[in-house]
C-alpha cells in the first residue's frame, strides 16, 4: 500500500497545522537539502508544451529516495474557472523502486514556492527589510506574504494586480491574517519604498512587469512568475544592474529571466550561498534578483516534509497501487485467480463496446 | 475528481474481461497510435539509475491527451519477494493540464508489452509461424504466450529459464490456459524448431541469452529483456545477420540490443512498417529482430484503452486530486476555511515532532 494525501487531507493538515508553522518546518528541510546539493541526481524538468500551456515532470533523487512532480501551467485556465497550476507528486524508495507516498501538490506547490522565495530572501534581501511589494495577487500571494512575514520579518505589503478582483480577494484574506496591506494604484506605486519586490504573474509570454526605472539601489527582487521559455517578467536592464541568483543553472538558462541574457552571464546557484561557497548580499546598496523558476529538489523537499508529517496520522490514507503477488514472478496469478471471476460487464468488454 | 484504477479494480477488469480480449482490443488502439506516429511529442524516457535498479518516467502527448508512466526496474527485487517491475501512470487533458485518470500499470505494462510484441510479430514473423521459444518464464511469460496465441497464431511453446521454479510456475498457469508447452533442457533445446524466439530475462547487465549458433534462417526474434544502457540479451553477431526493427531510434540506440552496434547501423522504426513506409519481412529465410525496449506511446495507448474501457463502470473509482477553489485565484481559501479548523494533531505539528 502507498500513502495517499488527497486534497481533502492536505487541506485538513494545512488548516490544522497552520501555514506559518509548515513554512518554518519546510524551510529547515529545504536548507538541509540545498546544503547537500551534490547528493542529488539533477536534470532540467521535462516539458510538453502546447499552444495554451505546458505539462511538466520534475524528477530528482538523493540516492535514498526518488521524487517527482507532475505540474501544469495554463495561464488561460482561470478564465474557465480552473487553476493555472495544478500538481501532484510521488515519493519512492530508490532501493526497491516502489512508490512510498502519493500527494496532491497544488496546495503543496504554493507552500514550497513561498518557502523557497523566503529562504532565498533571508540570504539576499537587506536584513532590515520590512516592506514588500507584491505584483500579482493570485494563487501565490497569501502564501508568499505569510512566508515573508514568518521567515524574513516583512510587516507591510504594497500590492498591485491588473485584475481588481484579485486584489480584493487578497485584501479580504490578508485582513483575516492580520497583514498590513496598501493597495497601490499601479505597479510603479506598489514598488515605491519597498525593500523587496515579489513578481508573481502568469502570462505565458515575454512581459515586462518591472521596468528599469522602478528599481532602486538596495532592493531585492523575488521574480517567480517567469518560468518557461518565452515567459519573463523583468526588463533585461534590471538584470544588468543586479547580482543574479538562481536554482539550477541548466534549467534557469532556458526558463528564467536570464534567458534574455548571454549564456555566460554570471548567475550564482543559491545552494552555493547557503553553503558559504559564494557570497549572497555583500552591500546594502546592491540590487539582488532571485530568478526563480522552481526546481525538482524543492518538490522533493516538500514531499519529504509532508510524508514525515502525515505518516501515521489521520491526514493520509492508503491506496492499492502496487500489484504484488505472493510469488513475484507470478504476476499472472493476479488476473487469473478464479476468486476474481465476476459477471461480465458489457461496457468493459473491449474497445468496440465503448464510445470513444 | 480524477478516475482511479487501483490494483484491485485492474485485477477485476482484467479477470472479468479476459486477457485475450484485452490484448485484441488494445492492439487495435496501438496500431491506430503507431499509424499516427507524427502526431506525438516524443522523447527518450527520463531514467534515474542506482546500483540496484532504475526508476523511469515515460511521457508523451498527441496534442489532445498527455500520458506518462512511472516504472522501476530492479532485477534483485524477486529475491526479496518484490516485483522486478512496478508501474503506474496518468492520462491528462492537454487543453487544461488537468489529470483525467490515474491507473496502476504493473499489470497494464505486462499487457501492453505483450500486445506490442505480438503486433510486431504480425508484421515481422513468417505468417506460417506456429511454434515459439520462450527464454525467461517470469512475469511476462503468460501475457506473451496469450498475445502470440491470440494475434499471431502460436499454438506451441518451448520454454527455458535458469530458475526451475519459474518454469514450474509457467507450466501450472499454461495448463489452466490450455497452452501446449514443451519444457526444454537448455536455451539451445528451447529454440530448436521455433519459428519465433522471445527473450524476456531481467539481468541488469550485458548477457548473452542467445548465441549466434542458435539462430536459423527465417526465425523472428522478439527481444524484450534488454532495455537499459548496459543491459542486453543477444550476441551481437545475431544482429549483424538480421534485419532490425525498433520502436524509437533515439531511445533504442542507448537502451536496446543495438547499443552493441555502430550508431549508424540500419534499424527500422516499427511504425514505418505499419504505415507501409518501410518493408517488414520480405523473404521467408530472412532473420528479423524486434529490438524492443518499451516506448511511451505504448503506455499512452494502454492508458487510453483502459480509460475508455472502465469509465462509467464499476472497474474504477475516483480520487480527489485537484485542488479547485470556487475562485481559481483563491487557492488560499482552501486552507484557511474555518470549517476546516479541527483539533491540533501533535505528530503533524511540524518536523520537530516527527521521527525522521
């Protein structure tokens, strides 16, 4: 049997544990995993693009466990009442190849992305940062806000979204969370006075959410919306003024903001900063950009964290996913067992009986 | 909700429908999919190797649906009472990126591999073939035998395995199926007089299950056990005497028997034969080899076939895998809803309370 965390169980676990508590715990797991970067089997995600979106598989392994995430990105989905991003993932045992846990990851991806952003900001933003501009107040916004309050000390938010309903939604949720929010009249207005700027928009195109004149010395930019070939958020001039930090070079070069730059433009992998192998922020007036696209190790961390948290609790169930006959070479016995002989079902009798 | 076919439901569907009926129906779907080869997004599978096995993801898409399979290969597993190969897979909607169906694929992979082998043999074996040698009588053996009886007209089997218990298991199952079986005293003995030779062994190494002297003119070799870099079954001399047919060049060059040959050694993709773009068997005395490693499109076919067969029947259930709030931008509402507020559970309170 394989542990299973469906949406209902994930909701109950998150609601009863609390988002801030999860983000704090997950950030410890994530720092641990980033510090042992060399142990992981790493490759860019495998993307299948269509005109309207992308479906991706994101596998990695530390040699003991293997994890992968299935995730889509469809910017037009909200107009049809659907999520832009949905996801699920599986954790498996490398020694046997058997899956261990299967989890919904739409909610979990929001938690892991927020955790990653805040972990990076602790290394890259000025330590006296208190104000964050949030450009894009969709799915990620509340999770980002709570992560930056919990891990970075952000007490004040300045928001902007081209969709007024998204800002209203955010203000409503933020009020219940006790977050201090200023609703800006433009992106320019939102970034004014901000120590940190988080961009989290979903267009599948080369957009310019931030222009060069919006960036002042000392700011940290947390750019999480640009995460596909041909999908960016920042004016390339910002990148030329900044020190750029990324997750995994091979993937970010084709998916991140730096797809706008020469292939040899300097960019530092975040794990190097965590391990002390490369500097993070070195001056108060430095402009730093975390060009985040989301990497498989972060999902591995999230799966590992959830599995440790829910195993043996009422927050997971089990599914019968592994066909395991008593004699391992006698798989056929599972489908020939006379105890299974049941009455024929017409519509399952073959393709010919089925409407395609 | 996502349709879910767990092991119990797969067993019931297969047992009540019957393996021969499924193989016949699935072969029609597979021929359809191979004939529209150009419509598919194709790439070699993504493998994560360890010392004891491999875990692979096999994605593909026809632009309307997307499918992937998770599959492991661990030759040492049976000694620990586990399956060498376990698998599961998902079918998704390209337009929304949402998953449609989740299925166990350990049993399903056995069915699709047997279907693929028999489909190839219909194109490549002599049409008067009646006798098949089966080298390796493990998990695949009964499925292969039924597929070749159903689709190719094989009425007589000559079996060999280095594990006597595996041969006894096969004889037991074969008797119940009414298959005529000769238990050979060696691989040499097994192939004597055979029209078709199927090799299906599981060592993760360069093995020589068939040597050149065992191959006579006119035989068709269905080589399905060699499917990893460094894992082969055939003496390279056999390949030099034969016309070689494969699934997908880019993958087979690194995984198949032809990894032993020069990179430009001729090999014909099977879909070309199906479409009439390349010849299959042209002479009775020709030696043909189907160097099969298993390709993502075959799994896509199998998922599509199962989904069409089980939807709306008692052979599937549903799982709650997609977090889908009423306002698609308000994912946070799913974890902040006060109706979800339940009593805290100690062991889920965070990583610190959990034994790692």
